[in-house]
């Protein structure tokens, strides 16, 4: 079985590399993903069932994942879901794996810095936009439909603008990742 999936979760085991050949390298780790919901009657958050995935990240992407992630990091992973049946010494079960195609930190819980590495460069829109608007010169309001949360939202420091609970964004001010790298977060 092979389907595309996007999962948000917490890295449960330290990412480790398997193999020494860069053309065949593999970074693998376990990911825990669970649902939380607010029970209005009890007035508290309730944890749902935890789903466990083995994440496999290949080649250069795997090298970057190994260097970028550690146990306890909240991440988003997009890739191909693989459910495999296994048997070993009379025991059997199913293994749920994700062959990652894209992954990154969940910025709802912290900040991240991007550092470009050698190799292929992205083509099209992102580079053209960066050239047209160097770091710190992006015109206000140019990101359609995006508003930063107000400064009263926990975890957002001095972000300006307004937004509902649970919105995430970047203030784009001095000292931000956008000002330092020319890369800005865009809400979908």
C-alpha cells in the first residue's frame, strides 16, 4: 500500500544514519503523532490515541534531516505511507512507515533558521521573489491572506498584526529569520 500523507508529530528516537555511501544513505527515526481535543464539559485538554511511524529519509535530504533534527522536535513530514506486514520468530504485526519527500520543523512551537547547502537550487518563484525583494525590503501586506498574531498570543513575542488563536506567522522584523536569510514564511 502506498499513499501520500502529511503528519505532524514529535521525534521520539534520535535520527540516525544507515550506510556510508551518500548515494544510498538513509536517515531513520520514530515519530509519535497524537490528537488533542478540548473537552468543554471537563474544561481540560484530552490526549487521544498516539500513532507511531518509522520515518525514512533518503540521500541528501536524509543528511539534512540528521543534522537538523533531534529527539523531542516537533516536525511536519510529507511522504509516501507504507504499511508492511512482518513476521519474526512466531510474532507478527504491521509496520507503518513514511518515506519522507519533504520535512521541517513545526513553527507553531518555535523558530528555525534555514541554511542553504550545496547542490541543486530551487527554480522559479522563490528565487525571483528574493531577488525582487532583498532581505528586509518585502512590501507590507504583499503576502495575500496572511496576518501575524497579536502580541498577546503566547509564544509569539512581539509579533504585530492580528489573527485568531492558533494562527502562526512571522513578524518579518529586524533580527528575524526573514531579515537574515531573505526567506519568509507564507501561510497557505
